[in-house]
C-alpha cells in the first residue's frame, strides 16, 4: 500500500491523524506504518456504539451439568477412556496467554508473575506442573500450544526458555501469536502508540483457532492425529489440564465440546453460566440472568442455572472448522490504552481511556451443536488471578493453593 492508498483508507474511516508524523519518519518506519494501515481492519470501529451493551440474545433454557455424583460413580470408566485417548496422542493442550492482564498491572506477561512466598512459584510453572502430572501418569508427552500476542511473545518465549520450560519437553511446545485489533478513544479515534504505530491490543481469546490456522498449525493437528484440544486460561493456577477423567467423560459423551464448570457460590455470583440458547449450547452472563432464571429449578429441585464456566474447554477438533469469526459477536471493552499525546510522548493511563475489540471463546461454544458441562470442585480447581488483591487475586489464589497442599 502506498501513501495515497493509505490516506484514502484512513479518510474513509475518519482516521487521517494516523499519518500526522509520517513525513518525519525514516523509510523503514514509513513502510511499517503503511503495512499496518493496510493490514488493520478498521471496520471494528463502527461497533463503539455497542460499548456496554450485550448483543440481542435468543431464548435461554437450562443445560444439565454432569455432576460430581455421576463423575465419581463412573470414574474408572471415564479415567480409562481418557488415558486411552491421551496415550493415543489424540489430546493436546492450548494455553491462552495472549491477554494483556491489565487488571493485575504487571508489565510482564501474566504467566511470569511469581506467586511464591518462600520460593519462586511462577504462574506458568504452576500450569506446566499441573500438566506434567498427567504426562507422568499416562507416560505420554502431550502436545502443548501456547498462544501469545505480539505484545508479550518475545518475553514469554524467552522466560520459558530460560526456565527450561519448567521441565516440559521443548519440542512438544509450539508458540504462536494471536491477531491484534486496533484500539481507540471514546469517540472512535484510533490511538497511536508511537509515531509510526497505531495502538493495538489482542483481539480476544476466541482468536486462538483462526490464529492457529493462519500460523499453519492445523497441520500439526492433522499430522499427529490430535482430535481434542483442552483450551485453558493463563490465570487459573489450580486447574487440571487434560485430566483423564474430563477427557474420558467428554469423549464418551460424544459432544462437540466439554466445559469444566463449578457450582455457583450464590445465585447472583458474577460468572457466566452454562445453558442452552435457542437450543444450542451457550453461556449466559450473570447480568443477563432474569429473576425467573435465577429462581428456576431442575427436576431435583436444585437451581436450573447453577454452573459457571471456568475457561477450561475440551474442543473436538473436527468440529472447529465450522466455527467462523464473522458469526461471533464483537465485544467492545473499556480498557487502559497506552498512547502518544500531542507532543509525541508515550502516556500509560491509570484509568480506562478507550475501547478495544474482542471476540470471546464463550461465543465459540454457541456455534457448536453439543456441550457437556462437567462439574469440578471449585476449591480444588478454580483459583483465578485477575487482580493483585481482593476477589480473584494473587492473595485468594495463594490461600487456595495452600489448601491444596501446594508449597509457595
Ligand atoms: P481475561 O479477559 O481475564 O484476560 O482473559 P486479560 O484481557 O489478559 O485481562 P485484563 O482484563 O486485561 O486484566 C482470560 C484468558 O484469555 C486470555 C488471557 O491471557 C487469559 O488466559 N486472552 C485474553 C487471550 O489469550 N487473548 C486475548 O486477546 C484476551
């Protein structure tokens, strides 16, 4: 794209200020900026009117979860089926580590955060150790994909290499970068993070599949006969990953996706709840739950919308081809976006100052035909780290780790 074409594209979206410093840039920076303008999808900016609003939703109905009682009763059957699938190399794990972790407020990738008290215990380490439990139990190295973004890729790769992957086998790990989306102020004007660079942020955790395909990694799935991928968040330091019982229960249920869920702590707890929407699996956000839904009961008299998702899903690979980005809603999220001011100085805001655009994994679920919500015990498997202190924090995760006998 040349300068004239860039000007025309920017004009179409009212973003001419992006070229404000163009004439003072060196040739390499000029070229980089033109390339970024060419590659960036500015049409997302037209969605800022949706900020704070959800998309129109369909008709919700309950989706029964497989509960602990059944899981314990059928444990051997599930466990054996899971071990068989893992040993046959049909199962992979995928760490979603492309997020910015802005609430935690560390400059490093979230996984580099040390939650240890008497020794170093990094978030990445906790996750890899959890996966290593399964590797040892099944005597099988599980393929591990790690999704980063251009903001944290180098730091993530260098850190894990330096730490010798916390004992994981190097050639079983594949890194790839997710795609980015532009970020703008409250009036829809793009922020610049440098004179030659539009501010961007990762395009949401649903980007994992399309980014993986763009990186050519679906070839690994095909070549290695991987049929199931366990997608998990970087911040839940207790979750089991590719645990045989979950894998076996999902495989035997013959569903498009298995979803780990926990029983809600209170009817109005702020978690997304597994349900059906127009007959397809879906997740209803806590603020979308009507009083009627909160009061609804299942056939045992228990709350019918009672199981929250924890961002740990086992996707059936053959069905992912049917999932397409353009059918997923675009979430407009208020965030703190670094930018250069009028004088060209970089500002790192301490309060949200604009919008970024994301597609979320939970919207992928709704494109699939069947889902098994699989209950895990909250105290044993759910210790998310979103904030430094308070709810879902380093502090609360440390407490839960201690309760589970993990030395910190
Ligand atoms: P969160 O929404 O909690 O993560 O994502 P975040 O955006 O990093 O955090 P804040 O809101 O800025 O504090 C849940 C999971 O999805 C991943 C995160 O890394 C985390 O594992 N994620 C999120 C991505 O991989 N890519 C994204 O674009 C967004």
